């Protein structure tokens, strides 16, 4: 999940805490959620597998002026359907 705290600082520097995830949407950090949950509940070892299904893509677009000062920040979040 994006933090949505993007800001342009006074001297034209951009900041955001977390851009967000790129990977399978219904997952635990990209891994099959059922395997992760089972491992958490039982404390038994298990092999993580990449989750299947629709993906999410989080990113940021920075726009700079001719003096390399940040003038605009746009968050992008694309969910595959």
C-alpha cells in the first residue's frame, strides 16, 4: 500500500516514504497467502511460492523543471482486472 505522503520540499527535492508494491495483488508480499498463513499458524517450515492472479503496480512520476527542481509528483496505482 502506498503511503500517499509525497511532498515537494522547499528546495525542490521530492520525498515519499513508500511507493507501494508491484506484484500479485492477493498475496503476502508477493507470496501465496495460504502458505504464508499456514506457516504462521503452525510454525512449521514451508516453501514460499509466488502467488498467482492479478497484479498491482505502484509507481511515482516526478516532473522536474530546467534547473532540476521538482515541480510535480504523481502517484500511480494500476490494478490488473
